[in-house]
């Protein structure tokens, strides 16, 4: 069982284990390069429910907090 990426501390690295949501939600994330098995890192976590900036494959990507709650990860050392 993973934790939502929105709960991962800043600059922590994790592996995506599941995308929780409907077909369109998953398609949108996969088009951004966010898919199961990828290693991600939190670059910034905006306050007051703002977006989350993550790094996937060396590229920074911004996703909304609601979407971030649907990306389950497991921390890697």
C-alpha cells in the first residue's frame, strides 16, 4: 500500500506504484510521463492547497493537489 505523492516530503524520492482514478485521469497522467514504475521526486509543494511540482525522467511537471492524491508511491532510499 502506497502513500499519495502529495504527502511525500520535499526532495524525497519515490517509485510510483499505482494511479488511482478513472480512465481519463490515468491517460492524462501517462501523457505527462507519470506512470507505474517511474521514479519521481518532489521539487516543490505549494502552500494553501496549491499544485505539486515533481520531477519525472529529469523533467519538472506540475500537477494539481487533487491529481497528486491519486498517484500512490513508495519511498526509495
